C-alpha cells in the first residue's frame, strides 16, 4: 500500500512522536543520586537500591552523589566490583530477573567494564537497544508480539526484532543476532538493510530502576516470500500489517514505547524521502 493512500499524515506522525518523546524523557526518580564509576558519571541510584550496596568498600556515599572506585577496595578491579554490586543487588531482591548476560558499562563516552544485565536498571546505567523495521515489498510492515512471559511489556507488539547490545558486541552484530534469534532471518536476508540510526536516548522511570537507553533502528525490505519464524521463544506471533491497521494499532497503544517510536521514525522518513528508502 502506498503511503499516499494511508490514513495518516506527516503532521499526525510528528504529533504522535512528540507526545511519545515526552513519555520517554522522564527525570530520575525522586531522591535519586548520580553514580560515578572511576570518577565518571555513569548512572542514577535511589535510596532503597543504595542500601543494598552501601557496605561495599568501593562505594563512597556523599549527599549529592554515590561514588564507586575500585581503588578503595583492595585488589579489586572495576569488573570485580561491578560483579559484587550485582550480586548484592540480587541478594537484596533489587534485581527482577538475573539474566546471566553481561552488558557494557559506559560512562561519559568511555567503556569502563561490564555488568550483569539485571543490574543496569537499578543502577541507572546506559544501555543500547537495536530494532529492525522489516517491510514487505508491497509496503506492509512485519511486526512481532512479545511473549507473555517477557519480563517487560509482555504481550505488547514490537518491531520485527530487537534487543540490547551485549558486552563487547558491535551494534550491527547485535542486529543480525537478534534478527536471527527472534525472526529466523539469516544475514543474507538482511544484506540490504540500512545502517542503524539513533532515534533517541530514553530516560524513563521503571519499577526496577531508571532506564537510560540509546534506541537505534534499521529498516529493510524483505523478500516477498520471507516468513519470520521465532527461534528463542520470545515472540508469540507475527503479523504483516497494512498501513491503516498499523496506524490503528499504534494509536490504540498496542506497541511498546520503543517500538512505537522506531516505527514512527520509519514512517516519517518514508513520507519525507520514499525513493531513498526503496519504497
């Protein structure tokens, strides 16, 4: 279906995007303090979470900030300290789900170490999420419904694939990995996908802490015969939506906030420069 015959306009997209961006840009929780790692600002922590790690020798608490410096803990490098803090948070019940997955810890643009994924929200650490908007040749969009046992946004609709970049992983490699695990797409099927672009950096209060996350997305046009197949159990179903159905589901709040923003970004770009996007 052509965007020219869609039931929405560029102004509709921009207005919805502006509303969602306001939801995605929240101040840290009341009373939260900045966390520094090796003297670099890295995250945010509230008092209940701080209580779980306050006794660690590498943690120094001041009224305006919480400082983590491995030099204060004998014979401990930063990765060791971060592992200790994650384990302390787990023991105190401050981690919703222990994932056994390491994510990079970045502070002021510098990679410092890595930490258990479940600890990043309690500590308000920066993460990087990647998404894929996969279009059919006829202008419909493939979307995926999240499994009901997902720890966040269960049952909501999402981009065809997406997830967090793991420790030491290139974002492009993460995109290919997630697209294979969640949609069964081999790299060759994504060979013409666009470069990842950052949609926004989210700042959002969540039940388990504070989300600070760069959200990036890539677009591709799948072969007409392509049929996504989930391999990791994280997707309940797939649909290929015509634009009126897609817009209806967006406006009804059927998608995660991140997916909504990623899809709107793609729709905006396709309206502004359809030829450049292969439409």
